[in-house]
DNA sequence: TTGAAAGCGCTACCAA
DNA sequence: TTGGTAGCGCTTTCAA
């Protein structure tokens, strides 16, 4: 049989109320009673029923995680960081890897104490509902009008990466990626301007945001006559790199390639793609911190990606 | 304000009991009342409180997913397949990507209706606890003594893959991977035996199960004087491939490489690694099916990985 | 087919 | 510091 609170209370010779206090950590109670009840709970194999506790207290110690990115490759690092920071606050992460609206309903009906939305923005309607419930919410990897958000400073990150390429002697750098990536394009342009270089739109190599896209972008890239490429995602970078190598070009001797995201940080040893990695550790710690900060404080912050010096960039040949 | 069942009932002019019946789909109730209550619920934005429903009914419609593999790269496909099959049964997946014991406690205290354990086996203790709670449990990607399990037929899969290499003219194939992979080794040997070929232990190239491991295994592989390599994971395969190409060898002209797992199926276009992909779709549908089958029926099944003919294998040069 | 009422297991309030 | 008691929001008997 499942051990219930009343069984525990009876065995300890106290009331259910006292047993509950002993376990929950709050409440006024003698430390001796607490110790006794807790050790007994362990011995008897008692575990609170989360459902009942949540219903009675209105708190579940669950933090819901949803949003487009939840199952994306570069999210592994972020998710495990989030889980570990949350753990220190005694909270557990629950993932709802579905479309935002749907995932949100599940999470809300579970009585989560906080919500993290990853790589997606919040509609006004949803924001209103969340506000009404007073649910602490943080948006990660995007900006939100409605709640605290920790965005990635794509402009600054790309700018720093491109400056690095320029300092390595590259004077004509291709911008390979989906056109929509306008933040990244802006950082790209700013780095050039700061170095006193002109940027022609001819260095823009449009391609789909996949490895295949990068693979197919080779001819356009070569036609752009650049000595280096900035790819707006690591997938693109890897595809392009592969395709250039198959063509007999050497990386980084002939061409330098800089990626974005840091998807393979844990996986690839050498040769490692130089990339602008998502600042997952900073994002995670700030997000969790903010979730438990004064709820009235709405904070917006942008965090720079981390420049990872890999083996795919070098001095201009 | 949050809309509660009693608000809905009052608005519909029925008792809470009736409103509850109208929503839950079971219970005897006139279809007219049901329709009225349901449309009203939608209009008023009513959502059941999962906590309360779970507490009262003992059912949550949640299926817990835990085990070592939950956040591994090749699990993406499996997890989304699981989610979609579960959805058809009106169930939602909840992920607990922590060490098994810990994740299990969270899930159990949530009152899940079923449990999927991925790529891990169940200890006798845990099995006993699950049995006591009568929680339908299925183990995926491993064999279990204690509950239904759908394992991957690694032996048969590798055997088929190696036979394919043999049919392409390869007579001496390296086995690159961690030594622990004994199922795979067995399949490797059987394929040779069936073809009337001898297997020398000299073709065993031990290496760590990472891209870096594969990258470093190059010299040992070359020393083994094989025309093809079977790597026990795609990471290893990719590392080895990369390292050989850097060395000026052409794949598959000079060497054929076959991987295992299918981690990049969705991501990489060309060139695509030939691999033995985890049979995620079959695993997912069978697992969900079994979860709702007669609980007394314990089923054990092994499913063949899917052979993906990529561009990394070819006729012996 | 419906309504009234008794819980599900726990926490929170009040009084002692 | 403790115990009694009234719910949390829902489902599920049992009668009607």
C-alpha cells in the first residue's frame, strides 16, 4: 500500500498538520519533531502526493518550459543548465514540447509556479491570461513586451565575431543565411563600418537554414569572391564547409568559416567549428533568478553569444 | 478570474456533477446537455484543473517519460513520435530528464497513468514499486525482466548492415567502437560467418564513443588494413570520416563507413552518412499501444534498425 | 438522466 | 509549538 500522510502522522504520534509542517520546511515546529518525522518518512517510504499538495497549497514547485526551441539541438545545454539552477531553488522543470498555446494549457492546468518560454514571443492574449493568473514568466532568446526577457545580443555577438575575422586580415566576408536574420546582418554591417570597410550587398549569400542549404550555397559563395564566410547557423556553416572541402578547398587555409549557435559544443572535438555560441549558462541562471525575483520588476537584458575560437578560421591566406 | 466548474455549472443551469459528466465524456448524460455545456465551456474559457481532476479521479492522462536517453540527440525523433501517438489516445507526455530514481519519484507523485523508460533497465526494487502501484510500464531500447519491453535488435541490425558491406565487395571490415557494444559485435561476427568469411580480432578498433574518439581512431583503423569500417555510433563514424578525409582519403572511394543510430537523419542533407537508424516510429507506436493493452500481457519484442543507404559506403575500390 | 453529498490527500487557518 | 477543521476543484457514488 501507498503510505499516506495520516499513516506517517499516526506512526509518529503527531497530527497530520504537524507531520505536514515537518515535511514542508516552513511553519513553526520544533526541530526535534521535524527530525523524527522526516526520518520516519524516509523509513516508511513516504512521498507527498504532488497533486494533493498542489491543490491544497496552490504551489507545485514546478516550472514549466515551453516554446519552439525546446527540442532543438542547441537547447540541450540550455535545458540542462536550467534544470540545475532550478534544482538549487527546489524547483523541478516540466517540459511541454508542443505548440505554445497547447503546451501552455497543459502547464497552466498543472498549477506551475513559473513559466519559461524559449525562443518564442508571447501574444497579447496569452500575456493577459498569464498576468491575470500572476504567473511569473520569463521569455528566453527573444524580446517580450509583456514580461521579463533575456534575449541574445545577436547584433553585438555577430559584430564581435566579424571584427575578429577582420582582424585576421579578411576584407571581404560573405554573409550566408536566411534573409530574415536581420539582427545578424546589422551586427555584420556595424563591424565593417567600425573598421572603416564598405559592405556591398553582393556578399549576401541567401540560403536555407539547414545543412543542405549551406551545402548548396557553395557556388554562390565562391561567386561572391570572399575569403571568409559568416553563416547564420552552425548547420549552414557545416554544410558549406563540407561542400567546399569536397571541392578541394582547404579550411581555414583557403577560406575561413564562422558559424552561429554552438550546437556541437559538447560533441565535436576536432576539428571544431569556430562559432558564436548561445550563452546558455548566463541565460539559464538569469532566467531562474528572475523567476523568483520581485514579480513587479520587469527586466530586459541582452546577452552576448560566446565567441568560440575553433579551427575553421584563420589568417587570410 | 479563473473560471471554475461551479461557475460553468451555474451558467449552464445544471449541477456541478452534470457539468463534470458533460466534460469528461464518460458518464450517462443527454447529448443535448453535453453539447450545451461544452460549447459554454469553450465560450467562457473554462479549463479543468488537472491537479483537482487527478486527485479526485486517480487518473491524469499523463504519460511519464524518463530514462538516460531522454535528452540524447537520436531521441528527438522518438520523442516526437511518442508525443503524437500518445496524443491520439488523449494522453500527454511529461518528460523528466533526470536520473531514473529521481525522475521516477517526480512522475509518480504526479499521478501519471503510464510510464515509458528509455534506454535504461529497471531495478528489481523500482519494478516492485511500480507493480504495487499497478502502473503500466514499458521499457524502450532495452530488455526488461519486469515489464513489457521493446528492444532494438542490434544483433540483427548490425548483421544486415555488415552483410550489405560484404555484398559490396568488402572482405575485411573494421569494427570501430567501445568494447562494451557486444550485441553489435555479435551481429558483426554472424554476418561474416554467414558469408563464409573469417573474422580476426585484429579488425577491432577500440575507441571512445564520441566524435573525438572516432577522430582519434584513424591510425588504428588504417593499421587494421580494412576497406570499410562499421562504427558503433554515428558520432564515431563522423569523427573517423572527418579524420580520414583530412588525411586525403576519399569516402567512399577509398573507404566505406557505416554508422549506427541515425542521429542526423533530419538534419543532414548531403553527404549523408550510411547508418543503421533507430527504428523510432515502430518503437513509439508499439510502446504506446502496449501501454494501453491488457496490463497482464507482458510483451517482449525486438525491432530491427532501419538501414539508411547513404553516401558513405560503396563498392570496394 | 440528474442532483446532493462525500471524499481524493494535503495544507492553512484558527484556537489552544 | 501543536491539534482540529475547513477547504483546494474536481469526480463519483447513491438516490431520486
